C-alpha cells in the first residue's frame, strides 16, 4: 500500500500486515498484546503460547521492529503488559517464580534503539480477588512509553490534572543551586521555584498526572472478555497523537490547541490542509482504541488476527452498518 489506510481494520498477523504499512506514517501506537501463556485465542499464529517466555518476547520484538519503521520520528508507542508465574522450568523460570516477561522484552527493545521514557503503573481500583496465601495479590500492570528520538511530540497540557493544594509564598524556602548531595543523574530541584515565588501551587493549567494511574478494569460481554479500559487509552492519545498534522510534512500542526507552553517536539506552522493524527493498535481486539481515538477526533488503524474479533470491532465502531449502506447504494 502507498497510502496509510485510516479508520479501518486490517485482518492478519501483526508483523505481516505491518510490512505493508507505509514507512513513517503513524503518529502514535497504543496497544496491549497477548500476555505470555495466559490465554488461548484459538487462532493459528497467535502470540502468547510460545514454548518459552523468551520466544514470546522475541515475537513481540519482531512486531516492535515493524513499529519502528511505520512510526514517525516524532511518534510514541504505549505498551501495556502483564506478567505470569511459571509452573515449570521449561517456561523459562523456576516453579512459582515470576517470569519477568515485561522486563525481558524491555531489555530487548532497549538494545534495538527504543528509548524507554516512562514506566506507568496501572493501579487497578477493582483488582481480581485472589485465594493465594503465600504472596501478595496482583493489583497493577505496567504501561511503557517508548520513543525513537529524544525529540518527539508530547502535549503535557492536554492531560494535566487539577491541583490538590494551594500555593503559599512562605510554604518553603526558595530553591536555588543543586544540593551538595546530588549525583550526576539527580533531577532538578527548582521545578516549582517560579510558582512558589508567585504564590501559586504550580502550572496554571494543572499538575503533571504522574506515573501512577488509578483506573478500574473493564469487562466485555462478547467473546473478548478482557478489554482495554477507555480511561487507560485517553491520556496516551491526548498526549502523543496530534489532533491535526500537516498533510505535506506529517508533523503536528502548530497552530492548534491554545495551550500556554504548547506541545513539545517538532511542529509545522505552515500546513495548508491539516488532517487528523493517526493512532495504530496492532493488537486491535474488539476495537476500544479505535473508539477512544474517534471520540477524541483522531483517525485510527487496527490490525487483528482473529476474524471473530474483527467482526465484533466492526460492529462496535459501526463499520458493518456503513458497509451495508454503501453496498445498498
């Protein structure tokens, strides 16, 4: 294909389909692939049932290499992963041990040139009860933020939250130079200096939401009972998928928004005919990423291996009805 398809679902293996997607055509990737050895989707070529956890990680690594090709240099990839406990040494870890599946993949991707910008904790407000008595219940998963370049599109203002405190000039002493104990990688200590001097709690549009997101799990009555919670998708799309991009250069259109500081990363201010940014989900499932992208005014592209899930996603997105109307016309 020479033109990136928009607002449609492509059926097939993620790696095979991605090889046909044009290079540097996608603004943002948001996805949650099958976890290792936790579910049999009943379709040939599925990811997740590999003999060892390292082979599972290798399969996702192959997908990631294609994502690196189709993602714009200014783009970002959000990846939700969970872990599994081993029940035999053959899976890649001793019995009862965590397989460390996300960590194994993370190291592979870092070696392939991906920059890990964040490790977000999805703290589930309604975690699954557990009868296990020799370990703690599992109440969170991880969402990794990957980029390919130190300069990438990120609109923090779009996801800021209301401040929970009030500013006070005398609350703390003004911060100046780095303390004597600070090491070479220690962060800056004067991020709120100007706000404190002005007697306000922080940025006028709100605070940075941080890397712990408290979101409830969401069930689905259809065949795909585990779905991506919409609240877990909105922030990644708002922050890293531009509302509009230049049709000529593909960069975010810089005149939109009205934020005080504006998004970080490359911007185009001369677009003659901007169009919506595109969110890709290579493990589309029943289409929740597409639904949220559409709600936020972005275009989307889904790839899904299981035809049954493709049909469910088409119904949820109203694609089946639209196709019938076109056929009738």
